């Protein structure tokens, strides 16, 4: 294919798995190919589900999965990042079901994946509980924001942008009916708010070079500065140590040191966490996004913070901050 005069000039994307032993081949395709990154999917799901011990792999996945793709000249675009795709749960079902519900497929619920790394937020399936519904919407925003603010190519499943559900069916290939159809008209106010949120984070990604780079982060100083291109942070604002990476932490920050300065905070814990932002004496930080808000563009409008004030990030939330070096305080 690489020698073909037509195919060699097009984008080639692989679903890098098949049946049988050795069927999962993510990271093993040659240069010129991009691959659906199932390890990205599983790791991001586990983190927001609240699984301990995933921080080292989460950092690798958010930073472009260089451990999988940085060989023989391959670039971050080799990783097609996804949290959902046509096989498996939709985004709405990922936060609404702990178990697959495939009875309509007439295979006694034996078909489809049994391990979905999903979490129903306390109730299996549809509910009128306002607290559960609010948590599910926040989890959707967390997963989507993680996806669009990662190095690599984001893949968005059609319908996830407005909360499409398959009723817990994670193998709907055989359903040509309401289970698998996308209903573009039956949208609630909640669905429209999610669509607005997706539009907002797409606009944000387009304006953030850190996530569109075709080079991997190195953890080394940006030329002419003391800032590293990427620094992983504790909630105290201190850089993560080798010891920290092996602790059962569920909150972490990341600081992108190339201009424009950027910081992201992740809190998958069951409690609110206070974060100290990096270089707060030299940088003026402005809140650009907090998924604990209602998700509308107006809720994400810029909000300047007081210098070195601890930012309280709500349980199971993600925040993004834009930074500007203060006059006379070069970094």
C-alpha cells in the first residue's frame, strides 16, 4: 500500500485488532498509518470511573502515546484517540450502565464485550434522580474534554455530541431500528447543552497549539525559558515525583510551558480537591473551562484568578486555565 501511487498519498487509519491470539496490534503498523488507540479509550474510561493506579498510563495517553507510536519516525497523529466508537457503548450509555443490555440481539446477552470500563453513576439505566443526571452530564463533559485536550487525533462518535443512547446495547450492529438510529429531532435541553459544550471545546482545541503539535513532549525546557514543555503536577502545584506516580491518587495537573501557557486539572476523586496553580507568582491564570459548571459556552467564559489562590475543583471535574506571564517577571 505504501508503494501504490494512489493509496500512498491518502490518510490510512487502522482498527488494529482482530480475533485470536496476537490479534491486538496497536502501535505495530508502519509509518504512514494512524491507528484507533484502544488503550487510550480504556485508560481514560478507567480514570474517570475512579480506578486507582492508572495515572502513569493516563499521562502517556494524554501526551500522545509515545510509548506506542514513537518509533521509526511515527508522530502523534498516529494515535487516533477515542472514548467511544461504533462498537460498544455510546457516551451516554457509558455513564448510565454498568452492564450490557443486549437482549434485543437475541443471543441471550452473550454477544458484545463484557468489560466496558463503564460506570452508571449510581443507577442502572434511565432515572429521574437529578443528582445522578447531573453527575452523568459532568462525566460526559470530562470524557469529551479529555479527548479533545489530548495530543493526537480525536475521534468523536456520531450522536455522542447530543447524548444519543442505545439503551445499554453495546453491540447494535444487528439493529436497524430505534436502538441504532440517530434521532436528530428528539433533543432535550440537556442534549442541546451538551452539543454547545462540544462546539466550545472544538473551538478551544483549534486555538491551542499544544494539542495540535506533530512532535511529542520531551519534558525538557522550552528554548529560552526555564519552563518544561510539559510538567505533571500534584494538587500542591509541585511536580510529580517517582514516588507520587505509584500512589493511589485520583487528582493530577499538567502544565504546558510553551506559549500560550496552559494548565489542566483533573479530579476523578469522590471529594473536592484544592489545587495550587504552577508559577502562580509569575503567571496570571485565567479559568477557561470547568466541567463542574453547566457546560454551556457562557459557563466557560474566562474568569481571572487571584495570584496563588487555591482553586477548588469539584469532585469528578476537569478545569483548563490559560496563563500570561506577568510584566517584569520572565520565566
